[in-house]
C-alpha cells in the first residue's frame, strides 16, 4: 500500500461536477472518456490539496460550476501511516478559499507536509519552447516538495520586489527606505536561489541512474545569487536603470531554466516532442524517488493525458516504474487502449458528460 493515499474524493459544484463521490485504491486509477467529459477536472481537484492554485493555475471563481456559481467544495479522505485524514478545500463567491484538516482550519503548507502531490499536464509539453516564467514555475513547484517554506519565500520576495518597483513609480523616496527594502530582497532572493539550486542538484544526481527513460540534466541560466554583498551591490548599481524602466532587473525572478538530453548532448528545446515528454517524465520519476528517500513515502502523481507523445514501450515502462515506486497515481486518457495492462490493482473509471454535467458511468 502507498504510504499515504487518497481513499475517497467528494466534489461539490466543482467545474463540471454538481455532486460526485469517487473511491480509489492505493495504487493506480485511469480515467477514460471523450474530450470534455471532465477527466482533468478530477485531477485538478486533487491538485488543490497541495500549495498553490492547482495544475491549471485557475483563479478560485473559475472552478465554480456554471451557471450556478455557488462556489465549490472538495473533500478528500487520505489514509496511511496508520491514520486517516480528512482534508477539505472550499471557496464561496463572497469570500476566500478555505482549507481544513479534520474539521479544523489549516494552511496549505501543512497540507503539503501531510501529502506530496506532483503532476504532468499537456501544457508542460511546451515547457522548453515557452517563456522563462513557465520554467521558473515548474522548478518552483518541484522545489516545494523538498523545501516546504519555498512558497512562502517566493511570496515575500515578490511582494518586496513590487514595493521596490512602486518606489520608483512614486519618484521621491528615502534612501534608507530603499536600502532596507533591498536588504530584505537579497535575503529572500538568496534562499530562493539556493533552494532551486539544491533541488536541481538532487534531481541531476538521481537522473544518472535513470533507466529506460532519457537522462536529463537541469541547469539554471543567468546570474548566481549566492553572495549577499555582491547581490546587494548589483541592486544598488542598477537603481538608475530600474528607476527608468520601473522594474527590478536583477534577481532570481529573472532566472531561466535549461534542460539537456544527456545521451544526445542537446537542449530539450531541440528534441522531438516525444523526447521532451520522456524527459519530463524522467524528471518527475527522479523527484518521486527522492521524496521517498527524504520522507519515506511516495508522492501522489497526477498524469494528465500522459500517453500523448509516448510510444507503447515507454507507456508500459512508465506504469512499471509507478508500481515500483508504490505511488498512488491518476492518469487520464481518451482511449482505454493507451493503458491496457493486466495489473489487478490498476482501476479503470469511465467519465461521461451529459448536458454539461460530468458523472461516472
């Protein structure tokens, strides 16, 4: 049995689901059904039991079932480590998103301490040919798994950078105020850079033993932000330039991420779509193994349309490795034949949609 697994999920007015209850085994579930049936909506609901805005990065109101717009609620029963946990995430149009653990108010960081959730979505297929922001978001999401405070550091850092930019917009500001602000920016910026760097180093080390999937090598592009004095000096030297542009031009918010296919010695952006997908899978598998080493339990994996661009051999190998990890995983596919295996613990659930309402067949 998985270390911690999602035993049941209740959806209330979430996306295309008016009211639905789903029960799961501790290993694997494959959701099948036509496009638009509501398969990804289930994965998105599960992803909201982790920090952030979920695998679609949706705003809270966007998850409300239309046309009612009542707000929404998802409830998950997690079992493992000889305990049962009840997690709830809800949103009302008149308020903010709320999270609770066993009926008591909790935080997303505490939920992250309880269960780790990772995902791959079709949007990530374009990760290496899209903008730097998407790649930073990708490495930050992975970094959360190792450093629970990483998300908090990012929030504080981004708030401070916005304050610095606002001072430039206002014009006349006290030098002591700017000095103090920049010291805080540097302190958080160094933590962010260090967390990202350590995560990448861990993943690269793990990837060297990767079998049957391409070996990836991640690297941060741009400046290093490890020396406080040097970083602070760059901020101060750039004040005139930043004042003119109204933007902070130095810091880890400007970093980029590169991925190299080691066996071929080429950048991921120059690989085929199938190779890029396989490299992404390799990273997630490496991350999952390291989480097991660090925390003793595997993460829950959400693999949306993962079969696209993977050949039959790699799809089969992916399932084998997921079972070897003893991780609970959820896969979506339009065609059941994409993942048709003779494993007793692999469950198939067909999702249909009628009149905008999703339901289990």
